[in-house]
């Protein structure tokens, strides 16, 4: 990343982390993927039951590989045939890995979902939710966060999963109600009632979509 751009994000991270702290969400700044991996592994207790909901950012920083190789019980939902069982197992996990579709400069997290397994696990169930969020997800405010989720993240994910939605063919949201819609549920996380349950690692590089 360009040096000035990296400096801007490093400066902005203090505001975001302060905003998250005001919402009972513990946050860490990791300038690089390597730093993010170290921080994540320091937060996940050995022996923990860990799972995730399609978190490309956790894959990109090498966290999923490290957890699969390490002394953890990694629940690989893709390897479980019974999708309902995999979904229910996630609610009882010690740690749930996720990214966010957007994060505002004052620390509000925005996530959209088709099946709602991810947003429901973020809202309730797993003992800890660990977000890995690249700086490309930062938006100035809630309105722009919702727009990013619908106009950037969703079209890319719809294309990634080969879904038949207007955004997968145009690249922009048409506020559809198509059977493949991945914007069925929109979760705005503005406060965590349970201290320590939600943690965020903000990473100084682009990750995910
Ligand atoms: S077109 Fe449909 S699936 Fe695509 S972003 Fe809009 S609401 Fe979501």
C-alpha cells in the first residue's frame, strides 16, 4: 500500500478503535496481515471450538489454515453435509470468525446476509465473535456503510457464488426480491451488551470484498 495511504489509515484507526470501545467492542490495529494473524492467535484460546461464516478475510491473513493446523477444534462448515447441523454448531462455538461488509469511522458494523446464518451468529450465540476487517471496508458513516454493503460487497459476493441477482450482472444493487437475493437480512451492530464478546482486528490493508 502507498505510504501516505497507509499513514492515513493508521491515523484513522485510533478514531475507529475509540468508537468501537464506546460500543463495548474491543479492537486492535494490525498494520499488516502478519500482525493481524499474530493478534488473532493471541485472542483465540487453545482448544477453542472455532467456526466461521464465509470470512474471506480470515482466510487471506492465514488464520483459517493456522487454526486448522493448531490445537483448536475447527468446525469446517463446508465439510459438514448437514447444513442445519453446521449452522446450529456455530451458535454454540467458542469463537466465530467474521468480517464485516462495512465499518463506519465511529465503529458501527454493517453486515448483510441471504441465509442469515452469519448475521444471526454475530447477533447471538457464539461466546466470542472475532471480526477481521480490512481498511477497504471503512466508510464515513452509516448511510455510506449500507451503500457499500449493497453496492460493493453484495454484487461481488453474488458473482462469487454464481447467484442469479440483478447485481451479479450489472455490478450495482437493484433492491431486488429475487430468489437468490443475498440482502435478506441487514444487521447493524451499534453496541455489544456483553463486554468482550465482540472483538475487532482492523487490518491496514485491503481484505475480502
Ligand atoms: S440486487 Fe439484490 S442481491 Fe444484489 S445487492 Fe441488491 S438487493 Fe442485494
